[in-house]
C-alpha cells in the first residue's frame, strides 16, 4: 500500500511513442486493406492510426489527473534549505512565498497543544537536558553521527507541507521542484531530504542548485566570493564563472553567536560559566530568549586598528618567539605605523560617542524573571567573540575555527590570480549572520586591513619584515629574486596552463590580474609597496591573448565596460532563494536533475560521478569541487553534481 | 452519552479528580489545552486544566495535570519505499531507520514517531481501501480560497498573480497579530486653517489609520496614514514606512518605458548603464532588473542579435528596442531556451555580468552605523527602552516578505519598521485517498458554511479507546502519602481499564499485543490481562436512547435497527460487569469477582457496544534508572508512561454490492453468509497512561 500516486507528467503522456508492436500491427492491417485504397487515403489512415496509437495506450488506466495538471506543470517550486528554516516559493517570484522556521513546535505530535499552555515555555529546561539546547531549532547538523536521518526527512516533509498549505495554498498535485542546497551538505542528509520530497510530494523531477552559485546569480555576477554567515558555520565559497572553485569554512556562525550571547548574559546574571565549550554546559536561559536577544541587540563594533576592544581586558597574545610572529605583535612594536594606516583606512568612521549607553534587557526564562542592565559596548562582546576573537593572535586558531575575516582573506589568497582579481571585487555576504548590525562592514574592513598589511603573500610576519628591511642581510636581494622568480614562473605556468587548456576562453587572460594590481584603488594599493611578488607579475607585459581579442570583437558591450576587478568591493545579493528562482525561471538547467523513477529505483546510490561531466580541463585547472554546468547528454545516468556520490 | 454521575455507583472509591481525567464518553484527551473533540466531553469538570501552579511546581514537576490519551499511528509511515532499499545503502549507513523499522516493535519515544502519531480525530478512513488515512497520506484538492478575516472568496487566478494574502483591507497587527481595524482620525485642526474661513474643508488626506484594538498599536507609529478607508492593501504597497511613497513594479516599468521612448535607442540605455552605482534598489526592483537583464543576455547570446556585431545595436538593445525584445519573446516561445541550448548560449564571455543597478547589480552599503547609533541613542532620544524598540524574533517571522525594503536582506530590526501583516488566505480542501482516488472529505464550497458533503472520519470506523486508572478500595494499596496527585508510583503494579467502544454496526473482534516491556529508557512491564475480546455492534443506539430518556417520539431509522439486541442492552446503566455476562459465572461470583479485582483472560466489563479490559503496568523507577544509565537528567515527557499497543480488529461486513459478483469478492477472506466479507484492520497505537512519580 504505497502512497504513490499514479501520476504521469505531461511529457510522458505526449512522449509515449507508439510501441513498435502497435505500429507494426497497424501497418500490417494497412497492408491488408491497401489494395482497396488509393495512396492518399492510406496516408490519412496512417495519420489517424498513429494518432490513436499514441493516445490510446497512454490512457488505459484512468489517470486521475484533471487536465489542469497541465497548469501545475508550469509551477516550479523552489525550496531553499537552510539549517534553521526553509524558504519555499514559486520560480519567477522575487521572494519566497513562505519561510518556515524549524522549531520544537513542529516536532510535537499533532493534537498536542501544550505549547499554548500557560507557563509552558518556562519548562525549556527539561527539553534542553542532555545537550539539546537549541537542537530542536535546527533541521540538521553537518555531523551525521548519531543522527536519525528519517527524522530529518520528517522535518523536511512537515516544513514543506506547512509551506504548501499555509503560504503557497497549493494542493498536493506533483510539481517539479528545485532545491537550493548548500554545497557542503553531507550526502546522507541530502539523501534523506530527497527521499522525503520524492516520497511525500511526488515531484517528477528535483533539481539541485548549489546555494553559493545561486547567491552569485541573484547578485547578477558570474564570479563572486560568497561569504555565507550561516547557522552551523561560516562558509566562504569562491564562485568563478558560475563554478565553485574553492570553499573554506569555520565553525563561527549563528549558533556560536547565540551561545556566546548566552554566555554573556549568564555572566551578567552572575553565573560563573566554565570555559569549556562542551555539551555539559549548564544553561541558565532558554535558547529562544538568547536567540532573540542576539537578533535584537547584539551588534558589531566597527573596525579599529588597535585590536583589543576597551571593554575586554587586553590579553596578551601568544608568547613571543613561538612560531610565526603575528600582525598584532608588530602592531605593538610599532604603534605609530599602524595608527597612520588606521587613520587612512577608517577615516570615514565616526568615533563612537564616549558616554556608555545602557539598555535594560528583561530576562524571563531564568529561574526567576529578572532584567539586566548592560552597556552597548558589552553587547558587542558576543559578536566579537564569535566572529573575530580578536584578543587572540591570528596564529592561535585551529583550522576549524579561524576568525571570519582571516578566513575570507585566506580564501582569497588561495585563489589563482585571475580568479582572485574577479572575486575580490565581488564579495557577497549572505546568510543569517548578516543581520548583525555592522558585521559585514567589520569583516570587510578587517579583510582590507589584512590585505593592506600583508598583501597577497602567504608568508608574513616578523621574519619577513626583517628580511625585507634589514640591509645587513646580504641574502635578501638574492632570495627575493628567487622567490620572485619561482613565483612568477609558477604564475607563468599557471597562465600557460590556462591558455593552453582552455581554448574556449573560459578564464579571462592573465592580463586581468595585472589590472587587478593597478586598478586597486582601495586597500591593495598600498600593498604594492610592501609586497613585491605579485606586483612584479603585474608589471610584466601582458601577453597578447587572441581569445580575449576575439571576445572583444564579438561582444562589443564588454569593450566599453570592463568588469571591475582587483578591488575589494562588496555587492548585494537577493539571496539563494531568489537565485534559484531566477535560474529556474530562465530555464537554466542544473547539473543535477533527479528523476523520480530513477530515485525510486536506486536512491542515492544510483548517482554517478560521470567523468564526462567534469571536463578534463576543468579537472586540471580546478582541482576539486568543479561545478559542472550543462553537458547533460541524455537522461539515463544522473548525477548529484557537486554533492558527489555515495 | 453516559454521564459521569453513574460512575461512582460502580467505583465508589474513585476520587473526584480521577473521574475528571478519565471518564468521558470517548475519552481522548491530550496533554495541553484543546477544545474537547466531542460534545459529550464538554462536562465542566474537564475544563479545569490550568491549575494554579506554584513556584515549586514550575521547575520540578513541570506539567499541568495529566490526562490519559491515545494516539494512533498511521500505517503509511511504515512503508517509505526509499528507506527500505537496504542492501546497497547499508554500507553507507543510510538505512539505520529502515533496519530499525523492520524487526522491532514500534517505539513511541523514537524521534520519528511524533510525526506518524495522530489522535483519532485527525484521521480519516477510506471506505474502499479499508485503511486509515492520515493528513500525510491523502491527496488534497483545493475547493476554494478565502480570507479568514473578511470571509471573501478569492478566485484561484488571483492567487498566482496577487500572492497568497488578502488584498483587501484585512491586516494583522505587527506587534500582537490581532486584527487591525481601519479608523478615521480627526486630524487636529491646523491653527492656520482655523483662521481661514473654510477650515471645514481642510484636507482629508491621510486621515485613516489602521489600529489594533488589542495592543493599541496604530499605523501612525510607523508613519503611515491612508487617504481612503478601502483597498488599504493597494495604498500600503505604495507607501514606505514613514509615509514616503514608493513606485510599484508596474509604475516603474511604465516609467522606464517612457524614459526609453524619450531617450530613444542606444543613448538612453548607456545613460542608464552609467547610472550611479549608489542607487538603492529595493528587492523587487533588483529582482526585476536582474530578470530582464538575464533574459536579454540569454537572447543576445543566443546569437539572434549580433554575432556579426553591429555594435550600436547590440549596445542599445537592452530591452527597449523592438527587434531585440521580439527575438527574446520568440526565443522564449520557440523553445530555443530549452535546457540544452542553454549550454551553448552561456558560453563564458558571451553572457556578461550585470554592471549597473539597471541591470540588477547592487553595491552593498556596508555602513550600518546609522542603525547602530539609532539603536544606541534610542533611549536618550525617545525615552523608551532600546530593547523594546526592537522587534522580537517572532514578530519578524510573522512579517510578510516586504519587497519594498532595500536590501539588508529584507530584514527589519526596529518595531518602527514593522508593517501591518496582510492576512494569509486560507483554503478549503477536499481530500482523496491517494490509492483509489475516492473522496474522503469534501467540504461545502461556500466559504461561510462549515458543513461537509463527505467526511469519512476514522472515529466512525475504528474503536475508540478510553483509559482510566483502576482503583479498587479494598485491593489497591493506598498511594504513598507524599506522591503528587495523578501520578503512578514506580515499581508497583498499577492497573488501568481500557474501554473499547465500537462505532460500527457489526460486532468486532479485537486482538491486542504489546511488548512485555515498553521500549525506551525507562522500561515498564506491561501485561494485557485479556488480549482478545469481542465488542458488540453499535446497532441499538436508538433504542437505548429512547429507553433512557423515556422519550415518546422516535425517529425513522430507529425502528428497523433496534430489533437485534433485546435483553442485553437494557437497564439504565447499559453496562454490566463482565462476570454477570460470562457464562458459567453465577451472580454471586461476579460480586466476588469485583472484590477480587481483575482476572486474567477475562473481560473486565462489557456494555452495549463497548468492552473494558484491564492492563497492568509496573513502571520503572525514573530516578534510579537515570542515575544508573548515566544518560543525563530526565528529559521532557520521559516520565510519561507510554505503552505501544498493536491493535487488530476483525469484523464481518456486508460486502459492497459491486463486489458480490462472483469471483471478485474473495479478496479478503471467505465469502460466506451471502455477501458477508471478513475484514481486518491493524495498526499501532500509543496509550499515554500517566506520569510516573519521580520518587525513589
């Protein structure tokens, strides 16, 4: 008794070509009667027969679809999966029809109305027991160990159903769906979500669209650095020509912010929090309240060159002489220099008014309702600790918890020159963390600052400074030369690779990266003096690129306005949902379009990574995670695209 | 139905509170507040749920009084075809759920079971498939759309174009989601106008506001007033918070057309392209710009326009020139924009990126310092609390997406930037069985009628289960003195009476099964004393009603139905201890049986269309187990004693006439007695018996 409906798409009905047997049968009959008829009659007859041949076998079982299913076919549904919410709407709309947040109310049984009971919300403690603080508010966690995947499917189903009935007001006719999914989503989770969608909503196809690409599309650019300040983690993805070329991530995200807010409030309430961030932590306030306060009042301080905020006790950075010296330390050494740079970069910043502004926060979920009075300076603490942790030196972080600004810088640094040039002037902030006031600007300024200090050189620190400035070091010149040479030669290799392997002109020529250096009006301009390596590369005479020339000829529009590059710039995007809506509306195909029957048969194991999908040149150039667009030959093998295969 | 007043006659020891919780006609009662599902339950004793809770109670014994409940698990959740695909997926660890499902009994505590459990009232029943249908496994069709506030029906064509919200004047308060009313405000007379002779005709502009009668919010707080008292939705769409007007999408399109026609061709578009980049687009405009930009690019890149390259034409045709838009439309309709062509079209370089606001590029204005200072100075400037100046999360979540907002991702922060929420429309839906496509439920299509044309609810087909604790004064040991009321003592046997009430007109055989110990962290030993029993049919309802009330009038159906059962259902109580009914048990013995308590294998009590049996549980000690297993403190609802029970019902029904035809009828068992057909139905259900005390 499966709940599967005998639904057929219109394409199936139309495309149900007459089977060879019926065709041969009809022709056989024709041959019998051919003697009595002239040719014209026969032709007409064949036409009739063919028509009946297509239509009659297509409707032997009374399909219960009304003809209006034709119309339903047009309605594509775009679902954007986030950790905390899903956004659902019709393709072509500018905003989702409904946003469904995950929460404990959804996980309750139907008919269980205890939520409305007086004082029920006081009882969050028993729910939060055992490390479950706030877990009910999430759809999934990237760590799938011990996760009930079926429950993920159930949550997805319930949320989509709520969106259908409450916001979109559509019936349960099957409709094609487009899912905007974060790229790093583990396959089990993706599979659970797809299972649930296919089983319960019977869409003929589900297409997958990666959310960073969708964000880029919704910003109108082809390449971008998407900084997704998400709930679980902050993910920095470089999108180049609609392909994801690199991803970096850190655990500093919305959940961390909420936890930091809780820690802060608990401190204000006089609870001494142990500083270990494990599940044993005792919670004194409910998740809901902390999240609310984090949304309402927590803000981010503007960038200041002296990195230690006044409200925090200035903590010494890591002890000197351990490993690489850090930027902060050089700040301490030469305060004058940093101050001058500060004034130049943050000239537009208004200094905050000196008297501390105070606000009163009522707290209702504690043991007894109370309120705390905090200054606004203090309210920026959680944000500071979550995203920057600027009291620690930049070298003291583990790989999974790099501060966001450093992550953005490293993501840019790791990119090839030309990709970086394009991406750095198309930084897009997305995700829930963008609502923290001032956070985007702070990250942006911090990145500018790092770029200014270090340039695009992975090697930094005191030793390098000494090397550069100390005239006594005789080797300096030679070594500089060698690094230069090696670097530029590697660049050249890169370039030649590009030009060799991409005859289609996939990448703009390296001359662009030269422009990157020269056109850098903002931050990187000063970087030129400090760092010679890429500067030299930029100064080299750009090679003549026949492809570029050809492009310029065929596409005169690009002649007049060269896409801006090499300059740090942030642009606004309408978000992943709108991107999905746009691409779907424009009938752009996605790499991964999963047919319902195929999924029913094979599940996630049916997905293949077709070598043909990942073009050889792409493989060479972009070593991993190549997002392949287009190139679907036939329907038979299907792929999950970036999400890989099980 | 049975009044509660009869019960004390049979159970003199029942305390009043137990009666309140446990004895109602069809007695489903769920934790939390809800209106009673059946009118018979509306006796006043039931309505006293929120008891005064002491401060101590709040934190230690958290819940309001417990009411036993029954949940039924819809069988549709057992057969997810995808998770059953075990063999190859197992290696990936994907099929844990599937493995769990197959062999083990149903665990009501499992994370997933909340999604498949339903109260009986929420379930439907397909008469043709003889299967329970839950809200998850029905196919829905929409009968009509209407606004819950003004109760106007909205044609379905409007839903797609205008969105799923009421476009008349129905709004919810952004603060408290109460309904907003349109009110006329007397604008305080302007002193200058007072002086002027015709101050009576002072401008009426902006003299209507939306106001909430619950929290006194009014649209003046966000600086919005309306000229007309009707079609507020349209007026609001043109107003930003603060009263500033805003172009709607249509107006903007027209304006752009005008510009294009004035400027003419290439000149204007380049002019637009070099529009200053700081222009703030709102979300709707940005989306529209992006869309038209992409469409242009796709059609241009398609090679229709300018591969050979007449530069001026290519530059000029940003959508304002006739040939390009024509070709764009053509390409849209000839299907050349299908999936495969996209690849050839979107060759990198041929489709450029957006470069100007008119093409949808929007530079981010990262400087949010004004908002920060507004937040910080709020108290000093207005004297109000800064915290209360910000909108709460729930307020933000209930906001309708406002496309007129300039980015910051559409999220507002201050209460001053909230907007009235137009009411979400609702639908009336008819439901079909997904398999046989028969209609299960069909409401009247008129908005204001609440009647249903067809409604096959499961309560008319499957027995209801009522639970009450069995306390026999002589036998049941008195509860421990310090035990909180309404709780079950751990480690001691407690007995519960389950009453099965048969709604159908055939007698029904019920078979029960339950795991010996309940699954989950705190296992309780469960014994069903009588796992198999019959319930008599529901035929004589009218006769009994007549006898009860001594009514003289009789309705038409009652006559032919009442003849079947004569002596059994008589008597005012209509119920008898099982002992008196059991053959071979004398009347005196039945009395003794009452004294002795329930017997194994025997029905406890039996009535006209109901049968009671006894179930015995020995709950585990919560505190000790929690200490021992080291899995942390007791979580929410873990102290509730829930018993999974498998219910199998068999009955003989008259086969529907179309199935009596020879050869077709024997689908479900033998075809005997001329058109009788054996049917069965089996499902899991969950009995919530009570809270286990946290003592010991």
